[in-house]
């Protein structure tokens, strides 16, 4: 088999672009002291001290590579922080550690088998950090001059024969005469004079690092990423680190390349469905990866697979999970459920704790999350208001805490943003009690909604 295809993962992002506020944007870790004791409020967490300390021990087991063949099971009522704990575990393991969440019902796909869905998630959660030393030309672009000649294929128009670029570093500058294909790559990356770029000598690939900080005083329409002028020579050897996953390698090598004719192109457009990866291909990819690791070119980075609502899996999936956990390249696995004793899906008479077969439960360390009291709900609401940049008026925090205790924490949090919109429409900069009252009339919690529907239907 030829060497595994490694897909490119490079991208350029604007520094001024605001990131989306997700439900767990405020979680930055488990919030543990050096001695492993959890602070009441730390790293975005409020409460759940025992669960956080237990997860901290699991993190240490994973780091010391003593958690293989086992899984962590988080149990508790909805809205008690199970997903946040799983995300915090991934953050504690490292910034670049893959985190692959899924819901148990995702396995019931019409395109691929249930076991294939689980295998794909596990493979996406195993990272591969590839280190390559490349010859590159790096510096600030000082000149970009394309040279045109008559088009040999047509009597009309001209074509670019080559491009001359100038690159400058702290140590000196150099002028390069490059292929016209590189000029097309420069145009595609929207590179202009004043940008810091590097060009790979072997492949001709062009990467834009950012705008030179010499231009930082000028005003642009859009915020830029300013970088200092590179040090050293223009021509240098540079270590490039690329992060991919085994799932990326599987997909890149399983996808048929096809030909360049019109029928091959049309066929690739029609076949848009998911393709199952054979076990033989996975073994070949692992063989190539093992060779990279032995040569010191790559490093395997096990990530975290988080399966929420794990009781939705059936007995076939649970049996396959046992095999996946025993794999030598298995990631850290975290389950979550809010069920007590439940029927194992796929059976007619097997009732087991949390709807999970006993043989898989024996592999799990079980951690329970506790319901939040009114004071803790108030602190969580305050943290979320700070993350979303919302100002709360007098008595609003206490009112939302009461709503969270009466209905649920999620309901209280969901009232925040709509109430802020109502306040801004009314010309106020902070949320008032009357906004929360109106939100209660417009949006019902689950218990109130069920009660009203039941009374109208005559069911209660």
C-alpha cells in the first residue's frame, strides 16, 4: 500500500472575528488545585466538587497511561453538568487533544452500519501529530511582479510565464523567480505586498502567516493578524507540525481518486453518501502510522470520545464497544446517562442499571453529578451573564435562581438572552424584573407546559 494520504488542515482566520458563544464556552477545565481538591467556583465550574475531583483522578490515570480498557460513566439528572465535565477532561488533557462528542441515537443511520458509526468516532478521537522539517522561503513580501508573454495556444491574450517575488527578513532580503502556478496560489490566498508568507521549496505551497507588524499603524477595514518580521535568513529549514486524526487518514485513503475525465468527475459528484471504511484499510493505515511513530516523525495523541444518552445504544453496539475499549489505540471514553434501571435496547427482558449491560458496566468508573441548589443556580447564571456580556438589574439574579430551582437550570439560562433582547427594545441596557416576567409568559418550562396541555385535554 502506498504511504497514507495526509489531508491538509491549514486555515487562516481573522483575529477580529467574534467566536460563537456555545453552551459550554465558559468551561476552561476542572478547576482543581495542585493537591486535587476542587474549588467551589473555578474554571467556569460551580459546585459538583466531588464529581470534579473524581474526574481529576481519571485525568491523572489517563496521563499515566493506566486507564486503558476502561471507561468513565457520568450519571445524573439533566442539566447537572455531565457534558461540561467531559469537555473539561479533554481540556485538562491538552489544548490539541481531539474531543469527539456524539449522542447514542446517532448510530441509527440509514447509510452505514451502527458499528461503523462507533468505529468512525473512535478513529476521529485518535490524533496524530506529524513533525516535518521542510526547506522554505520565509519573509515579508516586498515585491510581486508577474511577467507575461504571448499565449502559445492562442493568438489572442497573454499568459503569465513566471513571477518575481521579493522576501525580507531581519537578517536580509532575497529575490525569487518562481513558477506561474505559485502566482495562482498567491492570488488564491489573497496575498499582497506587506504580508508575511512562506513558500515550501519542494511542493511550491504558499502559506500566509499574517500581516507584517510594520503596517500595524495603518487603518484597515477589517482587523488583521499582525506578526513580527521573521528572523534569520530568507531560505531556511523549518519544522512544520500538522495535526490530523486516524479518521482523517481513513477517509483520505478510502475515497477513490478516480480519473480526470468528465465521467469520473460526474461520478464523484453523484456519490455523496458516506463510505464505509474496511477493517483491512484501517490495519494498513495503522501500519503506516506505526512506522511514522517508530521513525520519530509522528506522535499519537489519544483524545476523548463522549457518548451522551448512552442508554440509547443497543446490545450490538455495547458488544462492539467492549472490543473497541480493548484496542491498543483506544481513546479515553466517557459515557453519560440520566436513566436508572432500564431495559437494554435490542433485548426484551434484560433490565440493567442505566440501560447498560453488566459486562460493560464492570469496565466503567461511575461518577454521579448532584442537582444544583438555588445559590449554585444563581452563581451559574451570573457566570453565563458575564460570558454573554449581559447586565442584570436589581432582583433579576434572585428571580432567575428561583426559576432554575423550580423548573430547571437550563430553563433559567435560556431566559437570559431573550430577556436582554426585550430590554434593548425597551431602551434599557440591563435586564429588569419585568423582562423576566414577560419571558415567563412567552416561554414555558417543560413542567408548566405539560400541566397546561394535560388540563386542556382533560388528562388531569
